[in-house]
C-alpha cells in the first residue's frame, strides 16, 4: 500500500514513538520515521510497504519505474550492510528478483531477523546530497547538524552545528558555514540550490528532537536538494534508551 502524504497530528506522532518503545525497539521503522518527517512538513519520497513480491510489483507500477527497494526490519538498522537495498530497479521482473534477494541477504546476515516488509520507494531524481541530523548530547542537550551528505559524509566531514531549536537565521548561517556552501549560490554557472526549503528542514529537525523526548537522534541522509525543493530519501530515528 502506498503511503499517503498526509500530515499526522502531534498526538499520533507521539503514539508511534511510545508504541515502538513499548515493543522494546530502539529505533523507528523507516515508514514510521517517514510519517514523523511528514508531520514536520519535511518532503519524503513516495513509497509503499510490500509484504509480498506481488505487493512490491503492484506498488512499483503505481509509483512508476525506476524504484528502490529496502528491507524494513527492527533488526536491520543498517540496511546496506546486510544487502537489504536495491536501487534503480526498472521492471516488474527486476522488482521480484530484488525482493527475493533482499529477503535472502537479510536472513543470511541475521538469521532470526524480524522482516516487517520491503519498502518500495520511487527513485528520486538526482541532485545534490546533504545530511541533516540531530542528537542529544549528555552535556549540552539537543544539537542539530547540517552538512554535505551521501557518500561524502565521512570523507569530507563538511558539517555545521547549532543548539536546538534552530532559528531561521541560524539555519541559513549553518548552510553558509559549509565549505560546499557555494552550491547554494550557483557553482561555476550551475543553478543555485533552494536555501529556503533546506533551511526549513534544518529547523524542523531541531523542533522534532526538542518536542519528542523519546527521540535520541535523527538522521536524514541523503536530503536531496534541488534548485526548487528538497526531498528526504532516507530517514533514521533512534529512540531514547530507558
């Protein structure tokens, strides 16, 4: 079933977090994390949760090819590490094969893995990849991070930090503090990236961790930024340990 992009209420978001904690989980499932993002007006990629190959094909046809398939399991937080991701899947036959491969890979890596389903996402158009995150520092409290994302997070460590919540002025300053900030003003003749939409996501992530004490950390990587608009491709939420 394709996830409807409707804004959940604050109470329903709290319920998602509380239910996950009550079930003994230390993180939200990706569809739950996406609902949290939607609740804070963060654009996410259209997706649907499949429980069978047939579901995956049906969702893919509705979304349109190419698609991305991801394992959804509380036991597989790092999906790529267990072979739980297939990208640029372009046909119904390829969807079926990717579905089987992901399940096989996951169970090979984690024999007792609880597989909730396979998330089928519309593959987002290429753009510039950034990361937005937040965490609770034991000494300083909630802190928000923004930086160059995707595969370059660890390579360049081009990041900026602020205490949460983050004001609009501070979110824009965070963007300007990056070594890669010239991408937002138009680098070597390229079209400038959308500072306003990026700023809103930074502020939203700060509000999210301040408003929900049950959240330990948030990681949106990548957040793809375009000349007009942004989209969160992968949202990860770690819950506070009790």
